[in-house]
C-alpha cells in the first residue's frame, strides 16, 4: 500500500494525496516500500548532490578553489536569499565568469521577503537568483576544467553532461538513462524510486570520496542547501551530521541517514500528483514508521509531521497528515 496523505476540512476528508516511497539498506537491498519501488519518475533537483560529485571527482572543484561553502550551494535548491546570491557570485568570480555565462535562466527568489523587496525597489531578477545557480556554477567549473568550451554546457552532448551521466551510470549500474529537460535547461534523468533511494544510500555511505565531500558540505552549510524555514535546511540541522535530504521538483525527495552501527540507509519519496504540501508530512511519517529518527530529532521536526490548514481569516479549518499502512 502507498502512503496516503489525507487533507481534511472539519471532520471530513476533502482530498487524498498518494505517495510512493522506498527504503534501501547498506547492502543495496530494499527493506521497505510503499507503492511501487520500480515506479519510474524524474529525479529533478534531488540529483544535485550527484551532479556536484561529478565536478568534485573530476577535479574541477579543487581547480576552481571552491570551498565546502561553494559545494553546498552546488547541491542546493535555494530561495535566493542574500547569502545564496553572494555565494553564487563569488563562485563566478573564482571562475572569472559572469552571469552572462549562465544557461539556467532567471526567476525571482522564492523567499517572499527578498522577492517583495526586489519588486518594491524595481530590481530585476538575475540568473544568480535562480534556485539552481550554484549547480550551474559547478557545471561551469567542470566545463572550464575539461577545457572543451563552456558554451552549451547544458546540452546533453556537452562533455559536462556526459561526465555527469557517466558517473550516474556508475552509481546506478544502468546502461541507459532516459532524460528530459529540467527547469534550468540541464538534462534531468528518469529513474526508478528504488534507484533514487540507492543513490542516497551511497551519498551517506562514506564509500565514495566525492559523495562524502558533497554530504559533508551539506552538513556544514545547511542554510545554503535550501534557506530560511525550509524542511531540507531544518532537517539537516536537526540531524547534526547524521543525515541529509534533498527535494526536487514535482514533489520528490531523497534522504540519506547514517545509523548508529555505521551503516547508512537511503530513502526516496514521490507524491504522485506533484503537490508539495503532502511531501513533508509523508517524509516524517515514513521516518517515524521506520524508526530512523530519535526522540530529540522527532521533536525538532514535529511541526512538519502534520499541517494545520487555515482560511484567510486564520481560522483553523482542517489538517493534512500522512498514514502508513501497518
């Protein structure tokens, strides 16, 4: 049975979101699944730590002089807050490039205060504000390091993307990986939830030096991974080095959690209708069901377990909460 995320209005069920989830152990074996573990889906921005790993393994990060601060932004889907934008700008400066070299496109920050302030001041959005600007700075670093030109680095035939997908094939064991185009114009793979969970198991396993660097950068700089008052940032902070998570578009998430015995498990969740409001409650319910969080961690993240729904007069009218079939 899948995880069901129920939305109530008063005492009545108004909507139900269906969530598939998979958990993989340190041996690469599936030890829990809700729904179809072979469900093929788009990994979207949950891929970012693994795209960053390609630049790390290829030597581009060290050649550019990037720190853990910069690696964390390479793994990020950030809110466009000042620290995010400043970090991305610093990465471009280290590469001796400008925002004109970005191929990610522009959008206003998702952080409301930052966005409203910019609009009020008449400021236009820049590519630096794009939530993928750190990832693209990493791709530009890899393009420069490969010395085969930076133009069209988002094209699947470019050596940057070929390097990323070669590493992804190495991690997954897949010979062919179908792709489409992500919101930032880079290729984005379609793989199974089980494969995504396997990737996140590897991320925290400590067995791959390039993934370990990405993992530790996310742990050291959780704010850069997402931003103010977000699940990803607060989850990483709460686990204090024991785990990381990464969200992706259309409500997908990967989670990596280190166990007390030194092993690591990987989780992947997908809300089938793509609605983000169901993702955090479902993630918390899965973690609670699998007993992967301790009491202190559960307490720190408690507000994500169930959402209270209010109308425009701030009157409580319902809740959203997830259920796992026992």
